[in-house]
C-alpha cells in the first residue's frame, strides 16, 4: 500500500519539478548554511572530517612531522571519501586552515520505492523522493525488506551537496 | 627392510626426491613436493638403516641425500641404542669421523650434520658406562697435533659440535629423548669434558700466538679456535650461580645444574695469569682483523666478569683484577684504537666495573687505580667525539655511540659509590668528560658539532616524523650520566653552563633583532641566513637538556629532591653571595645578566635557572614582535620541559626534607616567599602565551599544558597559582571557547580542563571559591543545557555548530574526570553524574553519528576509570545504573542496524574496545576500593543502596551479552582488544561464578570456547588469565553439586587440557601456580576422570624404570591430599608437591 501512495506523490513531484527547479531547493533544508567551514590543522582530530582534494573525507590517520629539528610542524592526513571510500592524502603546515565539511546524518522512514528512487518520510511530514537506491548489498536489503513489508529507517549521510543512504535499521515496534 | 640389495633403487629414489625438493617452487607441484618430503621422512624412520646409509655416503654425489643419510644415522642410533652392539656403535662413530677426514671438500652443511651425528653418539654414550667416549678427546688432540690446517679445522668443528650439543637445551637436537636425559648429559659434560675442551683450545691458541707469519689458511683456523674459546668462556660464566632462569625449562635445568665448582683444576685453568696474558697477546696479534678482534675482546670481556667461588679469597680476587687492569692498560696505551675495537674494549671496562666490588677497586695499588681512571677518562672523551662524528656522517653502524654509552654507564656506576673512593678523585675526570660532551654538542668555534674532516655538514633539511623520540628521551641515559658527572664537578660545570647559555641567549636576541630590522626595512627579497639561528637553537637545545639533567632528577611518583651535590655547592658558596642581587638577576629575565651590578656575587644555581628564564623571555618577546615563524618549537619544548622538571624539585622547596639547606635557594623559592610567588606568576604568563601562540605545535602545546598541570597538582603550588589574575583570565577565556584556545588539539584541551579543575581545589575563601566555579564549570553546564533544552534540538542536532558545542562539552567532561583526586571526588562526581544522564539522552539523539557515540562512551569510561574506586555504595549504584542504561540504549540502537559506510568496521571496533574498558573499570571496584563513605561523601550517602536493584554483575553481564556475539576470532587478532577481552571474562568468572551457569546457552558456549582458545593458542599472559578463571568455575560446580550441568561437563574437558599442559608441555614457570590451582580444583571435581588420565599416561610407558618413577611421583602427588577436597590447607599441600612433581618428572615426559 505504501508504495502506491508514494507513487502518486512521486508523479506529482515530477510535474512540479518540470515547472520550477528552484522549488526543490527547500527540500535540502540547509540552503543558507555553507557546505564547509575552516579549521586550523592542529584542531582537526582523528575520526573527524576534512575536505581533501575537494572531497569530504573522514580522517583515518593523522601524524605530524617537521623539516629539521628546529622546523615547524606539518600535518600529514589520510582521509577516506565518505561517499566513495577512496583514499586521499594531504600534507600542510599545521598553522594552515583546512576546510571541514558539514556532515549530516538524518534518519527517514522508508515508505516507497519507485524507479530505483526511495520515497522517504521526513519528520515534517513531507516526503522526499530524490534519493537514489544505493547499489550493492544495502540496496538489495532495502528492496527485500520493503517487499517483506518491514518498516525500516534509512540513514542518509549528506555533505557538500551530495548524499547517500548509508545504513538501515528496523523500526522499533 | 632396506637391505643393501635394493641399494641402487633406494639411492636413485632418494636422489630424484632431492631433485624435487631443491627445484624452484614454480617447477614442481605441491603434491610432488609433499611426496618427496614423505620419501625422506619414511627413509629416516626405516629400521637399522646403517648399512644403506654407509653405502649412500660412499657412493651418492647429491649433497642433500648425504645430509639425509647422516640424519637417518643419528636418529636411528638413538632409537635403537639398546639393541645395538657396543662395538658396532664404536665402529659407526669411527666410520663417520674417518669419512669426514677423508673428504675435505664436503659441503659445509653435510659435514656439520655428520659431526652432529658424532656428537649425539658421544652424548648418548656418555650415559652408558659400557662405552668409553672419552677417547674422542684423545682423537681430537691427535688431529690438532697433525699440523695440517684442514685437519685442525675439522677438530675444531668436532669440539664445537660437542659444545653446542651438550651445552644448552635450546641448541640440543630433537632426538626424542627426555629433557631429563639432556639435563643429565649437560651436568656430566660440565663436570669434566668442558675443561678438556678449554685446555685443548688454549693449547692451540698458545701454539698459534707463537708463530710469526700466519698464512691465510692458518689464521682462519686460528679464528675458529678463538671463537670456540669465546663460546667456552660464555658457557663457563653462565655456570656461575646467578639469577634463576624465568622459564620452566630453565628452572628444570638449574635444579640439575652444577654451578661452577671452584675445583683446583678450574682455578688453575682460569686464574693462571698466563691464560689472561694469552688473550691479551692474541688480541695484540690479530687486532687489525676486525672479526677476530671481536672474539678476542669478547674473551677478555668474559674474563673481566669472572666472579663467585672460583676465587679462593679476596686477595686472589684483587690480584686477578690488578692483573686484568694492568694488561688492559698495556694493551690500550700506545695504540690507536681501531673502530672495531671500541665496543669490545668498553665491554671489558663495563664488565669489570659492574662485576668487581668497590672494595676490590679501592684495594688496587693507587697509581694503578689512577692510571685506570685516567685511561677511562681519555677513552670516554675520545669515544664521545667519535660518536658525534658517526652521527654527523649518519652511519648505520654506530659503534662508537654504543661504546660511549657503555662507558658513560660505567661512570654512573662508579660515581654512585663515590664515598668508597678517595675524596675528590673523580672531580677532574668528571670535568674532562663533561667538557668534551659539551664541546661535541656545541657549534664551532666553541664546539665541534657537525664538524668533519671535510668541514661542516648540515642536516637541517632532514624530515623528522613524530615517531622519532625527542633527544631528551633518546639520549636520556647519556644525559643522566653527564648530569651526574656535572654534579660531581659542580664548581666547574654550573658556571660553565651558565656562561655558555647566557652568551647564546644574548646572541639569539641580537640575531632576532637583526631579522626584525631586516623585515621592517623590507630590504629586498634576500633574507638573512637561517643557519645562524638554527646553530644557536641547537646549542641552546643541548645546554638546556644538560642543565635539566644536572639540576634535577625526575623520579616517577615520589617527591624529587634537590641533588645533594647541588645543594652542597650552593651552601658552600653562600657566604659570598649577595641575596638581593641574586633575586634581582632572577626577577629581571628581560635584562642581560652581566649588565646587573654585582652580578658576580650571585648564587650560581639560581643564576643558571635565570639563564633559562632569559631564554624563555627572548622567545616570548619574539612572539610578541610577530617573529614566531623564526623561532624553534623545539627550543620552546626544551624550555617547558626544563621548567617543569625544575618546578617539581625547587619550587616551594621544603627545608624539612633536607638535613641542610642553602639560604639563597630557600630565600628565593621557599614557601611564603616573594620569589616563589613571582616565579609562579612568570611561569603562568609563559604558559598562557605559549598556549595562544603555539596551538599549531602539538608537542610544544602538550609540554606547556603539562607544566600547567604540574603547577596545580600539588595543593601548595596551586595555592599560589590561584592568586594570579592571569589564571582567572585563562579560566574565563577557556570557558568562553573563544580563540585562540579552541585551536588547541583535543588532548591539550582536555589537559587544560583538568588543570583548571585541579586549581579549583586550592585554598580560597568560600566566596572566591564559589566565584571560581562559576567561572569554570558553570558556563560549561549552562551552555550545554541551553543547547539540549531547545525545543527543536532534535531537528537542529545535526547542525555543525550544535555538534561542535556537544563535542566540546564531552571533551571537557573527560578532562574533568581526569582531574579526579581523592579529596575532590565528591564534588566532581556530583557534578558529572548529572551530565551522565544527559549523555544517555544524547546517545539516543546521535544514534546515527558514530563519532559522537564513541565520545559519549569515552566519557563514561573516564568517569568509571578515575572515580569508581572512591565511590561509596549508593554512588557506585548510581554509576552502575547510568552505565547500564547507556549500554541498553547502545544495544537498542545497534540491534538490527546495518551500516555500509566505509568506516563501519573501525567504528565498531572502537566502540567495543571502549565498552570492554568500561566494564573492566566497573569490575575493578571489586579489587581496588578506596571508598570511605563517611569521609569522602560526608552526609551525602544514605545507607546501603536502599531501593536500588542494579548490581555491578547486572551491568557487566549485560555488557558481555552485547560484546560477546560481536567478538570474532578476527577481532581477537588486535592485541589490545584481545587482552582487554580476556581480562574482562576472567574478572567475571572470578567475581560472579554463580552467574555463569545461568547464562543463555549460546553465550555460555562462546564463553567456554573463548576460555579454551585463550588457554591454548594465545599469548602466555592470556593463557594465565584463562587458567585463573577456571578455579572459581570449578569451585562453583562443587558448591552446587549438580553433575549434569553444562558447566560441569565443560570443567571435565578443562581438566584434560590443564593436565596435558602441566605434565606434557613446556610452559612458562609463572603459569605453574595458576595451572596448579586450576588443576587441583578440577581434580577435586572429577576424581575419577583424573585417575583415568593418570592410568592412561602410565600405560603408555614402556620403560619399567620410568613407569615406576612416574607412578611413584603420581602417588606422592595424590597422597598430599587424600581425598582431594576444596580445603585450603590441602590445596596448599597439593601445590607444594606439584612443584616437586613437575621438577622430578616433568622433564621425563617433556621430549625433545
């Protein structure tokens, strides 16, 4: 039943989207907030986040070095792209500022699947339908859970105008 | 079976198998390889292979097949010993020896294997009176006297094979005989044969040392005998009674070991001065050959550590030492020491100084003693310079550094017993060694740093990573020795350091000014050379390190005292000191010391500190002039490190701790002095400046905040700190989370929080105290509540600002927990406990945000870690409850959750580790409990937990329920996780054995499996933990007397495991006690099964003698507690006889 309802909303949306793209903007909810903020290298932390080569990364390794015994510290960072899993490295003087991405994780209830797009119920009661079904195991699991009519929450990770479903959890009964 | 008839077939089969084994991996399949291995294995197992083996040795040309034939003979002789005719064993041995003699071109590994077979035959024969194996030495002597180098080499190989086969069990061949057999052989060997080998070796060396020109071949024979002599001496010294071995095998051997008995013959062999002279002569002869020189020096080093009952009396010991020292001096004087001799020579000296008691050294003729000290001084200085050169040239092999370290260590040993020696005899040497150290570490022209024959070499561009230790740790041993020598010669060294440091600071100041003018004038792109600055920084770096080690020690945990030499030095000169000028020098770090009138009449110790303060002041001023980029963070670290070390020892010096006190020191730094208040203020300003200027330098920021913690961790010092206005400003600034403090790394921020909280417990009047807390802790609480109490917190919780606020609060909470001390725990716990329940709420809100979840658990870990041991019953209950709720929320949120993001596994590992740490911390309450409800929580605790139903057991078992299903064998490969896990489950078994049978079936099974796995295939530490867990489990079974429970069945299985472990396997000595206790309780529980185990072990014994000994030993063991009951007295009796049992028959069953 859920999917039928979602289907109609989806159709309505499509029409709307054709009329005015701008209308979609409010759905992302943080149009005003900037995607990143600067932080001095020394204040970054392992397990924290940083932008490396233009990509939002989780810092998995951080070390310092210096040139010569009386040199100033440089920070060496290894990060993993939170969306692609690709590894990036960077080194910079520790006084420099690095961009830290704003990271958001939101849980939504899954109410439908349409053309490999997920229909997600937001807290506000609105439904968003612009998120692609993830590939791989997670996607298959979402599909099978949905077909079995299990109620699940989907965690959506977003940063720097990109988002992806990264986790699912059965809803508490 | 393999009669000579089929010999050609056998040989060709073996040869083709050898071809397969020797082929490159790509050429043959695994099956072929396995088949080939099988061919050899079954060949070696064949019955009486002697004829065919002889045949193979004589005809085959494949080395590997020859090797296998030798191995087959060796194994078969031992296997069939009792069946063989003595004469045929004799002839076999002769055959092997002749075989080797006649084939000088055999491959080395084949020859060694054949000689090993000979050695094994001799060894097996030595226990068999019917065979005379002594003849081997006679034969060897004949070989040696042949004069033929090849034959002599062979003789040496035979001796070496005998030595290694007999000497130690780790080298002993695996010939399937009991450890007891090996032990007995060793004993017999040491009583007589060893000396025979020694005498033979000495004869050869004597002979060679007389020859004028040695051919290359001769000198290689010479070298082999020299190496053999070294091995014999090493073995000999190991026989002198010393510390008992740590391992069971070692213990087993030591019980059978003859310690070196001072028999006349050994005394004659070792104390004869000609023996020692021979080694000196030999060394002189071959010292240019670096390989041989190492052996000859090592022999001398062995002789230099001769001790114990070998000396008939003290005068013998003294004359031996005198002879040694004389020989050494003769050897060293007048030669230019080769690189390859440095380590060997320093080993001789270091052995000599550590082995011979002080009274022996002082009993030496006084001119000999002073020659020795002069020589030592000279060597130390010269090795020190060479070591510095090695560093400059970045050599891989730092021989001089090693030699220098050894000699400095020897100096430390010597001067620590200074009172035994003539007064002042070490002052001049100390001056020389100290000067040379300083010289090597300073740049030209004062010093020789980085100076090589080709001019100055610079290493400034080297990349240094954070794993590289700081010089203060890397060279801590050297610096400690140099610091100690500096104290011995304080008269010279303290003023020297002062003037060098003052000079460098003045130059640094000037150089920085020039840079500044240069920058202001914008005089073109070419900048001033940084080299001058870097040289100054490096000079200052070493001067501060030496000063730090000279002025103070850094004992862990106890109050460091001002070194007595420094105190005496200050007292001695105090009559000529003008206190006011001294204070003026101290109080004006911004001025040049020499510009202050009367500066020559100041206390030198204070002036040296002032020199460091002047360095610090130049640094601070440079930061204010925006020259931070030109400064050296390393120098900043040195200053912080020094001031911390200094403050611990000198600040608020307590005259009650000293028999005599220097007036200048007590006037300047004593309690209630202006000087102390001034310097606290100065240090505080410095700390604050550093924290804002150096936030980008993690190590320097860390050293800085450590100094701050030092200033407030003692109440007396904290009292002065809180009187400073800057302290309050720091507190306010940190609470407001404004720049620059929030740029500091999270660990530094935690320590800063810790310091601020500790400072709050200093002495203040009530109003002030209240005001302080309202500046430090209340803003934290307020800000936090403001955030989480917003109506739309759920919606905004993912916004970056909100998250940052939350993370900062959680970090601060960890810092507050770290500040816990016994006298503030009441206040801090009350403050933190409110936060804990809010944290659980956060756990719910941030359930999808792993980094926050992780940090929340960490807060609980820290609170439990620092506080649980002080908490009374109802407070503990509160903490248990909070932890239980936390775990419930965690479990609920992670149950049925599937994550695919890239760091999911790492996050989970970190959560698990923290949860286990939390549970272990909670359990530690059962072991460490300082709580005294009345004292710590006066009036706050209302009786023993009325109405509360949560116990530590509930929390921990709940936690285990979460953790266990997630623990996989893969995760156990992380050592930290593995240890933490086993610590936890052992704790549980010890504390709540009654809960174990009630566990759900799956959980119970995986717990038992974990224990077995830990016992059998993890580190010995884990194995011991698991053994400790068994005893309470078995006791639990005995208590309930149910014989069909899963736990009862499991313990039966463990009985066999522990039995095998104790009786049949080599194991760690430390484990015998834990294993013994476990065995006893398990035996009590399963007496019938135990009897079966013993029966089946006995029934496997074919040898009647061994059977009887074993049976007797088991009877004796059982008799110690019949019938076995869970009774302490009986248990102790059992353990005692178990020890005896293991020593008696353990070696019998343990086969090698």
